[in-house]
């Protein structure tokens, strides 16, 4: 049974190239010192089509 740990929506601050197979999506705005603010860096395969300013939903589940 899955256990949901967190779910939130965030704007992508920027997309960084990691290598020829993946990019890194980042949301690390200036509110990161706010305890209620959630931010992330996550690698995704190339071809995702996401760019800075896009809104994404992040879901973390323990499986």
C-alpha cells in the first residue's frame, strides 16, 4: 500500500542540462527559508518539454 508523504504544486525556476540523457528541474526560490515552502531538484529524462515558468505537481509516495 502506498503512503503519501507530500503533494504540492510549484513553478519551475529553471531547467539545467545534466548530460545528454537527462535534465534537472529546479524550484529553489527565495522563500526556501520559509518552513512552509517546498523546493526541489529532480532529474528527468530528456524530451520532457518542461521549461522555466511551467507549473508542475510533485507527489512523493513511499511504496
